[in-house]
C-alpha cells in the first residue's frame, strides 16, 4: 500500500559526501532537494526554507525518536531560531534539536555518524 515517495532513498544511514547546486551526494547517489537522514534510512524531504520546519515535516523523526538523541537541522544559508513549541515537542521525546547552516550541519552529522552516535539530520538543500 506504499507508493514510491513512501520509500526511502537508502535503507540505511550514510555520510553526506557533497552538497550544493540544490542537492546532495551520498552512498554513490545524488539527490536534488532537501534530505531527512534517520538512523536507518535517508529520505527526500520537501522542505525548502526553515519556516517550513515543524512537527508535521519532522514526523519521521518523531516516529523514530527512540533511536535518536540529536537532530541536526541544516537551515540552508539562513540562521533559524526554532519555535519554542517545536523544541519542547522534541524534548518531550528526548531529542535535542541542534540547528545550524547546512554546511556545518553536514560536517557535524558526518562526525557524529562516524562516532556511532544516535543522530538524525534534516538538511535543507543550498544552491
């Protein structure tokens, strides 16, 4: 009962190898658009600007919260202050929200992934 958009791009986590030009490269694949990287999969993420980040756009993170300690949010080139309600909703499921621009977010995510930390990343594509 699932359609292709319900399927992950990759059924495991992987470091992000490159980004820019509106997309990302990982696991010998390239993807145009934003990404949601969970501990067990990488998904297309329809968010294009930080103002679109909310509980609905992060529903897969909430669903997987028991496997995640930190959610790194790559906000593109913007600096974003998360709404208090979103921070509190994530805190309620014991996930720490760490927003930063997409470049530093990818570096932080890759390091934490390499350390086998329980990390997820929501990354807005940059031009």
